[in-house]
C-alpha cells in the first residue's frame, strides 16, 4: 500500500465519525433502511457463517486481536520517538477499519427509533399504573413458581443444560414472529462465552460480538435468569442494541415461550425491575408487594445476588464505568441508568396488550 493510501485510510475515521453523527439525527432513516433493511441480511449472513461452529469464533478473534496489539506495542513502541507518525498512523488505520465494521455490522442500531415510538406506546406512566402492573407480574410469577418449585419457599432450579436452553430459546422468538415478523430470529448463533470467568468478574451476564453476530452468554451464571439472559442476547442479534430494549424484547420472547421455565425466568426477572422502581417511588407499597411474593422467588433473587457477590472486586466499578461511557457515546444519554426505561416499555406495552 502506498504512503498516500495509508494516510487516507488512517484519516478516513474522521468522515466516518461525522457520518455516524449525521445519521444519528435521522432515526427514521436508520430504522427503515438499516435496522429493517440491510442489517437483516448482514446479521443473518454472519450467523450462517459462524452459527454452526460449536465454540465462540468471536472470542477467539478477540484473543488473537489482544495478542496482536501487545505484539505491535512491543515491536513499535521503541521507535515512536523517532518515527511518531507511522506508529500513530497504524493505530488510526486499525481504528478506522474497526469503526467501519462495527457500525456497518451492528452499531448503527443504536441510532434507530426508540422502541416505544416504533411500537406506538408511551414512555411515561403513573405510580398507580406501575403498582397495578407489578401486582399482575407477581401473580404470574407466583403461579409459575407453584408449578415449578417443590414448595412456596423453594427456589426454582432450571433443569436444562446450557445447550438445551439455547435450543429452547428459539421457540419463543418463533411464537413472537407469528404476530411480529420483524422479531423473527433465524438462523441461531448462541454460544457460551470462552471468557465467562472474566465476564463474571466484570459483572456481565453476556454480550453480543458485533463482528461475528454471535450471542455470548456467561455460562458460569446458571440460575433462574439464564433463559431470559439468553433471549436478551438474541434480541441484540436481531438489531436491538440498547440494553433496555434488548431486555424488553428478551422478556417478550421468554414469556411467549411454551416452556414454563422460560416464562418464569421472564416474569421473575422483570418483576425485579418493577419492584425496584416501586421502592424508589413508594417504599410502603413496595413492602406490601414483596410480602405477597412467594419466599421461593425471593430465594431465586438471593441466589443470583450471591453469585455476583462472589466475584465482586475493586476493578468491577471501572468496567461498569467504562461500559457506561460506551453507552453514553452511543445514543443512551443516561448510560447504564437507561436500563430502567424497560419498566416504561413493560407498563405501556401491557396497557395495549393485556398481561
């Protein structure tokens, strides 16, 4: 490659950033032509290419990339003072290509229409509506808990292997697609992350690899949430980049699933969000609602909390703050706090569609 071509490639990151910023101002265009247009072909192509591989291709890619970065630094850092531009140019070239592939392969979905607008529902709700919906969620969760646990005070244990959970998760999306074709999920590409231990220390239940479109699930976290987390990562695959929106779509897929363990996972997981929001607004009502919940459901919550407590470490807040900054840089002004938006989606969606 000529020096001129190298310079152009390195500096191409500038117009790319500007183009993404411009597209961010036209969510209708992104929704119509990218998220519901070319992205569907790109995503399915990646999943056809890598979905059949039994291990995470994306994790291998990240590991190799990390080794290459360390090798590059080791070889080049001593020559920076003598030839600074070639060193920084190579970095800019890599960043330019990574930026291009990230936003073309998946990242532009951050700038699609907010989900409440595409669904035609509101984004606000009253405390009375929240409490009413939470009561219905408790009823559904308790009913399923009764059928799945040995007693009211026993936790629900998911009886499936990780692979079985991945296979069964597809059924919920198939049911959703019958009335919402844009939520169709095929082919599948769901895998346990090779980095599950680091993910546990970082505090994450999974992630989507945007360069291979593989759904990566933290396989060390095997509790009542596993089916919902799997559906959440699959929601990322079909184009819902925002964490709150992926939570909501994952909930729809889990609760549409014919398997009762998936429905329990979906209802119990989202119930926690609603209870937390109720606690923030009205602590007396929160106490009343929790008193009606089976002790076994609370035991499921306790088990999940103990899992994450086991991996708490001084670096976890750094990882969370980094992810928060990443979210804010990609059209989620509240960062991690925007997860609470899922409650608005739940309440307003079920105002139209009865729970």
